[in-house]
């Protein structure tokens, strides 16, 4: 049954971010917001996001047949472009306001959304930096990671952050892989970054991390799907950088409208949100 747009909760009411949370984000490269969505709000949007993710999921292989990246999660991206109900979630001012506040900017643009559903028995997500994929000439990037179901323990695939690692900027040109896991594991140990992750998160809570914050997640050892929706933002006024490798070349075409390096990252795929 189709969701009627006028029955979905409005998500423009702002959420108060404290100065302490801003400082924590600046210092550690990550923070969390509890009860960002109410029980009714997350329940309503979980239904439409899960349905859209199921509809547009193209991964049909069994877990055992996939590589490390494929075992880590089902990844369904830019649902806001194909589902009007999901669009209402992704473009919500409540989330964008937090992103801007944590980044210390007046406005943000959308990079893209992605549903990250880690199946029961799904593998770990290797250490990586998100921004290695993004041809964006800025350090003002941020990802909201929101569980749509309760995550009662790390064993369901909770994010783990290397606190303070974002201050080093881009460390390696490794995308998510066994290679990135090994290289970043050694780097994190060598630099002695404190490791941090929430003990538990409820549906509608969220974590936020800088694009350069090194992070990973264990596999899902529960019998439930770990349903997470993410939204990536960057500061308005950001310019596009020259792609460094094929993954950034693909991102330039897919998420930035194939605009010219050196121009503003302001294509129709990247709406202004405040």
C-alpha cells in the first residue's frame, strides 16, 4: 500500500545541538544525537525506507558469493531521487541543520543518501575513510548514520570510530577492502587513536562523523537485519577537486552531475538544504 505524503511526520522541527556536542565533533570527528526521531517518526519512515531499499536493491548473490565489500552490507543509494516519501526524509531540515551546526557553516548541500542494511551473518565493514571516494575540495563533510531498528549491542554491526583521526586528512587512497582494513588497522594502532562506539542505539538515534574520520563496524552476529539510513552533507560553496582515482571519477559522474573540477559542487543532484 502506498504511503500518503500528508500522513508522514514533518521533519522540519529543529533539534537543539549543544556547544559541547559541536566541540566534541570538532575534537573527535564524531558525536551522537539521541532521540533525533520520535518512536512514531522513525516507525513511519522505516516502513517507506525499507520498502524502497527492498525495491531498488540489486544485490541478488548469497553472502558467501560476495567479496569483502559485498559481504559488509546491502547498499542502496540516492533513494530520494526515486521515491517521494524517502525524499521527504532525506531533505529534512532537522537533519541538515545539525549537519551545518556541527560543521560550523551556514548551509549544507546533499551529496547523496544510502541505505546500509547489514544482513544477519553479514561481514564486518573494514576500516576506511568515506571521503576517499569524494572529489570534494573541503574538510567540511559529514555523514549522519541513523539506525531504523534498535541496535542493542556492537555485535549487530555498530560503527566504531578512531577518535581524532580526521585531523590527519586523507591518509591512504584505499577504498573499503581487505587492503584498507590492514593498512588502517596498523595506522590506527601506530597513532594510538582512542576507539569509541556507542554501547547501544535506539531506532531514531544517530551518529555523525566527519568524512575523514577513520571508522569500521563488526559483522552482524544477530538474527535481525541491521537497517541503517545514512545521509552525506557538505558545506555550501565547496568546489569540486580533480579526481584522484577511478572511484572519485565515478562519484563525479554519479553524484556531482559531471561538473568540471574547480567549479562549485552545486548540481541539481546537490540541493541546498537550509
